[in-house]
C-alpha cells in the first residue's frame, strides 16, 4: 500500500503545481509626461499643462484597470465667449497611427440605467417563481401529510416539504459590480458635458480603452475650433 500512497501524493503535487502556474501577474502600466511638455507635480502626479489662446488644460494620468486607462482632465475658459466641452470628443492618438475615443459618460449612465431596469425585472420574475415554488411545495406538503395520515407514513411527507421549501428560499447572487467604472463613477467622478462661461473651469475623469502596444499617447481635447494636446510616454511591465 505504501507505493500507492506515494504515487497519490505525487499526482496531487503535480496537480497543485499545475494549478499554481495557471495565473499570470497583471501587467503594470507606468505613464509619464512627454519630454517637451510643461509639467508640474501634484501629490506624486505629473500634470501636463497645455495653453492655447484663451484656453488652458491640465491633464494627468490617474489609474488603470484590466481594460481601461483613466486620465484626469481640467479645462479653464479664460476668454470672453462661452465654450462647450464634450468629453465624448476627447481621444488619444498613438505612435503607431491609431486613434482611440474616450467613453461617453452620458451613454454609460444610460446603459447602466437600462441594465438596472432589466436586472430589477429579472429579480421580480425570480421572486414570483420562488413564491410559485413555495406554494407548490406547501400543496405537496399538505397532500403528502394527508396521505401519510391514511397510510401511517408521516415522516416521508415532512421530509419532502422541508426539502422543497429549502430549495425555494435560495436567492440568486447579486450581479458583480466592477469599480471603476460603474454608475457612481460616471455620475460623480467623470468629466461631463459642460458649457463654460468666462473664468470658469471644469474637471473630471476621462476613460479610454487600454493600448498596451503603444509607447506614446497624445490626449487630444477638442474645444470649439481649438484642440489642446498633451503627450505622455507609456511603459508596460510584466511582473
């Protein structure tokens, strides 16, 4: 029996080792300001300052997720005429000729509301189904109890009712919420469409899909007929 024991232990070790090697560390992104950019530091962040006429923008890299890059963008209107800032027009130009558009907060919020409405309907349908199962279980329990009294088989009726009632009380798990970005992120932290009067500024988070293959990222902020551009250098690390 001893050889069989050692073989089993070896097989278990191989299985555990193979499972442990299935997971690869997530790639780490480091983004710094471009060499020719005017830069100031703010709590460890490199803020790129861009000026064009009566407009000024401050842009810095905020964070990344498995799928997204998050920048912080602030725009100041120093002119006499009001301007309209539309976050969905902000995009990134890459060193390999690509162009990636930012996510539109208004569309994301609307999509979240649609999904919440669908989820509410699914939950209500599940609740109705659970009530139906519970009612059916009660009927089965009563019928089984009645039959049991006539045939002296009370134990089987009680066990059946308990099993069915237990199954009917199971509630589906809530949907997985990933942060960022979720509904609260888009409403409270993202840069939203805003009309800026003279002397006003607005800022918030702007989200783009990740571009791991690119090394130079130029954030382009269209405002009226002007385009404010801030360049960054991207490095990817695989731990």
